[in-house]
């Protein structure tokens, strides 16, 4: 199949590539029903997009946020140079894109891609509100990026690799669009807070049929794929960030505001009874200040030869 090269703000788009599809908790290996649950990445791109379309209105607007924290951490650890060009894969509402745009400055350019049209609508509003004139977003699938090879100095993605059915395909595409000596940076789950095993045990009683599947991507697995794809100087560190939920109601609304809603939607037991049990269990453990949850994130970088 041929292609038409289209230049958008200095980046050439390969229109033969199909723009289509592109965090979150519940996926720990301790869940008794894990083997019976289907990872979200195994669903169709359109179904994954629908989950995030439904979450878009409240995404990163309800309860405490770890997206902004780790998005800014990823952008700053990526050593983004002024006047460079950056791609944010599965951009969400711009938690990585916005700080990256600040770092490249007026002489640089940042692109964000996401599978969800409504999330793209959200991030367009976000970048307009903060005045990011050097940022642009597109509906596109990270496994089929609509850019020609060697377009970017940095390719970043935060809490999104669990959404892709083939990690090697995703990494191969990132490698393709990176320039020589460019860097890839990924943030992804490094495990669950052991103080929250009660939640895994509780939700398993209501028999969800979907998991986020984040346990499939250990740091060793990610590093192996990067090495196999031609990246060098591959290294990982783990960072922690603590969220505090004021009450069970805030946690419930927060859980519906991102990818966890796919798990909640798949409950085969009574959703109202689960919510009642969740509220009771939360109150047993909460203090007057709320209930803390520690997000553990792996941050992996690699350099294209």
C-alpha cells in the first residue's frame, strides 16, 4: 500500500497508517479470579476507546491524581532539550504533553496521540487553557503511528502500555519514529499497594470478567522488549507517590474516572452490593484524614542506536 506524506506543523504524517485506538489500579497478581479475567488489551480497539470516551468527562478531575505527578516526572527525567520534538503516546488529558511542551519551548513541538476521541477533545481544551501553542493532538493508535520514521527526539508514554495487545509492536513503532540517539521513556505500574489487598479480595467476590492486566508488564519484560527492539542504555527505576482518598464516595467516583471503570463495568455480581461492601470496608480502615494508597510506578528509559 502506498502513502501520502502530509506535513502538519513541521511533522510529516504517513496517511497510509491507520489512526485508531490508544491507569490505573485493579490488576494485581493476588486476585483469586485473575486467570479467569480478560485483560483489557485483548478487547477491540473500539471497545478500549469507548471505555476512555466514557471516562473522559471526569478523567483526572475526580479525587487525587497520580497522572499529573508521574507525567511531570517522566517529562523532566527524559532530559528534553529546548527546540526538540516530542511524541506523547496515549496522551490522555496531557499529563506528559503539557510539561513536555514547557520544556521544548517556543522553538520545539510536542504531539500527543490517543485512541479516544473524547480524550483528545479534553486535551485540546487543556492545552488551550494553559496556552500550549507548541502542542498538537491527534486521534491515533500507538501501534500504528501516523508519522514517518525519525520524526522525534523523544517518545514518551505514561500508564498506557497495558492497553496495547502487543508490547513489541508498540515499542517497534516508537523506535521507528525516533531519531538516532533519541530516547524512549515509559511509566507503568510496578505493583499494588500491599495495604490494599482487601480491595482485591473484595472485588473478586463480585466476579469481574475484565482486568487491566498491568501485571503482564514487569520491568524485566519491558527492558527485554526494548533491548530486543534495538534500544541501548535501558534502565529502570521505581518511584512511589501516595494518594489520600477522603472517603469511600470519593474513591468510588475516582475509580470510574479512568481505566478501572472497565473492571467495574464487568462485575457479574451486584454492583450496588459491591459499592455498599466497599464503603463498609473503606470506613474500617480510614482515619479522619482519609485512606492512603501508594502508587508504585516503574520508569524505564532506552536510547535508539
